[in-house]
C-alpha cells in the first residue's frame, strides 16, 4: 500500500490550537452547514459540519488512493462526531459495499492513537489493524469528506 496523503487541515483549529490534519499551510476543511443550535444558540446544541474534496496538496480526492484525516484528542462534540464520505455527483453517501461509508464516535469500533488523536483512514482497502477507523472509497470515483459535530462545543 502506498503512503497515505493527509486529507487537509481545518481553517479553525480544534482544541489546543492543533490542526485536524495535513501539513502547515494545507487546504482548509470548510465549514458548510449547521442545524438549529448554531449562531448564538446554546453551546452543545445542534450540529456543525466541515468538508473538503481536496487533499493537503490541493489535488482532488481520488477513490484509488489512500488518505488519512487526523482528529486531535478532545474533538469538540458534546453528543458525538462522524466522518462521512459522499459522492460529488449525487451529493449522497458514496456507494460502496458498506451502506454507510463513515466512522463515528458511537460505533465502538473507532480507536484513538496512543496520544489520544483519532486517525481516520480512507481508501479502497483497509490498513491492517485499523479497520475500525477506515472508510472505503471506490477506485475511479471522486469523493468528498464531511466532519459532522453533533452538539458542537465552544472550542469549535
């Protein structure tokens, strides 16, 4: 398996001022949506999303390649967080063998690294020993990723 490429880093740092992923100066995850609770509502209510369709070098995400997204410990979500993969043509979840191409903090399968960071892997095959942190992609298909925070906290 090739060395994975970092997906990106967020415009707004997560807790501790650390970027979610990518190299310094990488392209930002972009905030793209919310539900009630955003914009002056109570902290810990509603949901907020960030997405990207590019890797840390500015290239479009390619279903044949391997990527990682590193979420630092202390992900600012009161209820839970999820990372989902979507088809850019339909804007629906990417069609794979898994009907829900995603990982989330409620699954019980996602495991943090020893330092507390959570590394999410994307690609057509799972990295050995990291299957619970992996989201399948489809060779020959582009995709975009969305980080979804349910009950976003003040640090977001």
